[in-house]
């Protein structure tokens, strides 16, 4: 966001910030389980291939505007999930043996 503020002069500009990849819920869950030190985890889903009503299985935002300002993403979706999981685990004091 700081990049956008520094590179625009309009009083209001709407820009999407994100990566150019996507990640599915199974990969997210697997990354979180891995970071939690869990193994042999099974995942169960309801709602079919679209999840629940209104669920969006894949979403890619247009980064055209922010890229035109010279911005490039540096972290992929899987990397972001892993970093967020690590931060939350540290913040909550979670341990595999005792949970939170």
C-alpha cells in the first residue's frame, strides 16, 4: 500500500494488490497443517466442487493498474499462507503437543 501511495497523485485511486497465482483450499490446509507440525491429516469437504453457495473456487484480481506504476509482487500465494501460518502459530503460542 505504501508503494501505491508513493506512486500515485490522485486523491483516490482503487488498486488491486495481490499475486498472479492462485491457491486452492486443500493446499492452504496442507500448508497450515505442515506448519503446525501435523502429519497424516485428512480433509473432508461438503458442498461439491464449488464449496458453498457463493464460493469462488479461483479468483485472480487484475493487477494491471498497479503494475503500470512499476509494482511487482514478491511473495507467492503459498509463501504468503506459510508466512501467515507461522506468524499466527508464534502469536498464539500453539504447540502440537498441547494445542493453543
